[in-house]
């Protein structure tokens, strides 16, 4: 679908979880494993990142 994780800018990371405000899914920030919501047994696809001038960007 290509929707952003958050409906409000930067409103998708809380402590050690990434949240999808569209589906209510919660993911472990280290592993990407679904820990709550409608996605049991799944995980986010890893995406390569790098830090560039103090900002995190996709590699």
C-alpha cells in the first residue's frame, strides 16, 4: 500500500517499539518481530541504513 508508519510526523517510535498507527501493530525495534496487533509470527523486512551528517538515511 505504501502508507507511512505514522499518521502524525515522527509518531511511530516509543521506547523499544515501532508502532503502525494504521493497523495497531507493534514491532520490537531491535529484531523487527511483531510483538502486538494483527501480525503474530511475522517481522519487518530489514532495511540498510547509514548515518549521514547526523541524520539516519536509507543506504
